[in-house]
């Protein structure tokens, strides 16, 4: 889905997606075909912790909606690709840093309680936190998501912004409409 959204936003964009699950990979390939994006979007069925040949150092940008949920007995019903016991923040940042060219950006969405760990893992992998967007679903509500940009080889300097998805009446904000192309 991320690849489709990126290609829809910019017709010069090319995307290589990695899917852990063979089922998700097949769905991605079907979406690529249905949307006529074979020349700009491709999917590889692989574990990002073990990047396939030709991928390390190839990308200007990596984007991830990584696993949010902890592993353990309660997570059995959660798909493997959504559990952090399958891909820890350390492994995620290390793989992104390997895939990126020097100066490339790693953008990810995550839960706010993981912020300190993500910044530390990024730094350990040679990436500096550059931009942080704190997302609230409604005005006055708690921060429910973070959007974090890490730059490989970046110098210190973090900019922090806050956005809200819905106003006090429950209507989508301008930010929400921009993100979802409404």
C-alpha cells in the first residue's frame, strides 16, 4: 500500500517493496498489475533483516510502517509481519541504514512510546533524527502516532512538529486531507 501511495503522489517515483509474507507479496504484485505500475513499482518477497543482493546502498529513501506489536503468547493472532519479535527496532534501523545511500532518509511511522528507542537505534546504525511529527487523532487528544525521519550520515538537528487528523467537530483537518489526497 505504501508503494502505491508514493507512486500516486509523484509520477517520477519508483518503488521497491519488501514483503515478508508470500500472501502479502502476491497481493502487492496483483495491486501493481491492476494499477499498471509494473515499470515503477516492484515487490520482493524477502526478510528485510537479510537484504537481497543488489539492494544494499541502492536507495535514496526508505519508508516503513514497521511492526508495532510485541511478540509473546497474546500476539499469536497478530500476523508475523506486524510483530516486533519478527523485526526489532534495532534490526529495522540496521537494515534501513544498509539499504540507504549516504545522505539518504529513512521515514517511518510508529507508536510514540517507541520514540526514544527508535532514535537510539537510528543513531547506532549511523542515522540522525532530523524531523519528528507528533500526530493526534483529535484536537486535545493524546499523541497516537509519530512520523520520524532519520538521515544516514546526518548532522545533529531535530525539528519537531505537531499535527492533528480531525478537528473538534470530528471533521478531517487540512493536514489529513493533504495526506490522503482529498
